[in-house]
C-alpha cells in the first residue's frame, strides 16, 4: 500500500513560483542502514519499579549506561531509550501522598530528562497476587492521589512517553482487586465497572492531553466507552478520522503484559459481558490489531511456566524456528517490549530473529530517494521531493513534525524551515512522498551548504537535544545520514546558494 501525502498538506510554507529560468534537478538514491541503533520512544525498555516504603531513586549514570548496548534477559545486548518506572504507594492506601513522595517523583523525572530518555509511567499500590486480599487501594484514595499527581504529570509532559492505567490490583494490572471486583474469582458487579470507569476518566483528565493512557485488556476500554452494553462483537475500533484527536477513544491505548503466551495471552482477550468471562480472541485480537495502528501498543512476553519456564514454544519462537513472534509483533504494531521479562521467551529469539525485532519495534523510517533543485536562489522556490518508507512495526505515537535545515559550510550559520508533517501518520509499510516547493524566508548568504532533515521532539524543552531526534535508517555513499552531534539527517552534502 502506498500512501502519498500531498505537498500542500505537509508544508507550513508552500509557495508557487513562476520563473523563466531553467531549473536543474539532482536525484539521489539512499541505501538502507542495517546498523542497530536506538531511537526515541521505541524499542526494548528497562523496568525500574520502586516502593515508596523503600524508595530507590534513579541515577543519571546508570541510565546513560543503559542507552548503550547492555545485557538483557535472554542473553542478547540492547540499548534503551525507554524506561518503565512504576511507583508503588504501598504506605499511602488510606492517606494523601506527602511532599516527599511528590519530590521523589519530580527528581526522577529530572534524571530521566538529563539522561536523554523517556518514561513509561505506572502508579500502583500492591504486588499481592493472586489470592485475596490483594491489598490495593479504594477508589477514594486513588482519586485523591490523582489530583495530587496532576502537577507533576503536567510539568514532565516532555519526558513522559505514555502513562499506563495501573492503580487497580496487584502490579496495577487491573485484574484482581479488593475494591473493584476480582475478575477471576468474582464477584464483579456493574458498580465495580462504574468505579473502574471513574478511575480511567480521572486518569485521562490528569495526564496531559498530548499523552495516551494504556489499559491492560481490550474489554476494559470497551466497557469504559460502551458501559453495560459493551460486547466484543459490537466493538468499533478507532479509525484514522478520529485518531490523534485528543478524544478519550483516541487516547485510551493498550498494553499486554503476557504477549505470545497461551491462545488468549492469559485473560487478555477475555470479555466480561458474561460471568464467568468468555474468551473471544476472534473479535478482540482483530479489534486491537486495528486500534494499535493509531494507538501505542507494547508490553512484555509471558513464559507460562510456574517457575518462569517457556511453556509456549514453538508458538512464541522466531518464524525461522516455526514460531509466530515477528508476525505477532507486527500485527499489533508493537512499539516496545520489556528487556527483563521474559528471558525465557526473548532468549529463544537470540541469534535468530532478535536483530530484526530490535530494529523493527516501533517505527523505522528509511529515506529511499530524494530529488532536489541543484541551486538555491533567494526569493525563488526550491523543489524538494523525498520518499520515505516506514519499515518498522508501528508509527510514532506522540506528535512529531519535520523540518528542513540548511547549514553554511563556512560560517556554520543554520537556517530551518518547518514541514508540518505529522509522523504519527507515517504508518508501517507505507511510502510517504513529500513533494515540496519551498522558499526560505531569510536571505541566504552566497556559498555552499549542506541540506538536512530534522525530526525533533515537539516539546520546546527537548527541541535542541539530538538524543530526542529521530535517526533515519539510511545511508549516503555507504555512510549513515545521521549526524549524532546535531540530530539531523543528511539529504544532500553540497548545494549552492546564489
């Protein structure tokens, strides 16, 4: 499938220039960069949970080390730009959070920012599983804490990749609960579901509107949207028209903490429109596959054995070993996976398909071809055509634009021109054609320039941080187009301004 973005929808500044001068064009073809490298908000994440009763702060040096290739469970090496950070409020189930707790969280976010990473955030109360009591918190406490957490969430919007619902049950997986219904043993009443929905609604309100919130299982979202009538057969997945609109439906995403487990990933694809619950992989898997094109999806693999042994091989193995791993991750547009769980499953991928999975988690933008006017003239339009394909499993899930950058080779003066393209629409396996005629607003000094494509973080606080910019998986003359110092991607090394 080829999705062409018309140039008038991509450019903030588009000018039609009539001139009798003959224009000459240079066409460049780029190679694919097969090197393993990190990119923002995607890939294998590092889990670092902490209890408030025994708080362990994040440290910059430790996070910087994790950005380099380091061991993951399963025996492979990988670098990470994502950190999973869960905060267990184990001492605050009946009381407000104190200033020390909020200060701890803020200092952690400062460390994440200094290290050039982003965080998958979850708040929990217990890890008491899997027989009652589960020792989670009542609704009143959760709602009180969410009001307290809103300022720190707002202040750190830039380094938050996504927030997971958490809050309910052991590990915040929303399955077992003393207060919201025990989804395995029962009872589960309509009031329980209304209380769950109230928590979801409250979290959506305190999390910045630019960020998504992930729930643990698809039925939880259906119940939130459709109430008692929620049914997998009637599920209407998010579509492109509503995607990224900021509505509750467009912000409520999914995480799966039992990826590639048994046929329903341990209750992930259960529906609770009946009691006992009904397995419905046919409708719910199709629902998530459609939704996750526009919503962030990720989680961790699940081995199945009581002692962590892999009970689901070869189903969860690489395709080359008769398994389904790459197909599953691609079908559900997977952006991130846990490095630490499960080593038994992820270890089966080592020396087989792990390199492909590391490359393809999330987005992987490959610049294939460029066509350029060979000479730039002030007050005259310049023609640029770029062809970029996304070879990853997913698109970006937080807003990000692009810009063209000219740098004078002698003076190092930089001129930037924003291309108002939204990379969230650069979907997997689709070719993006950016066909532009642009006129630089400044008067450019005569000389030789390099032309670059920059895909910076949309947050002003991170705009100039190269570690938050996207690296294209392309080469020019057998060298990566990526410049680690600036965070820009080279389009053409030499272009003249007259």
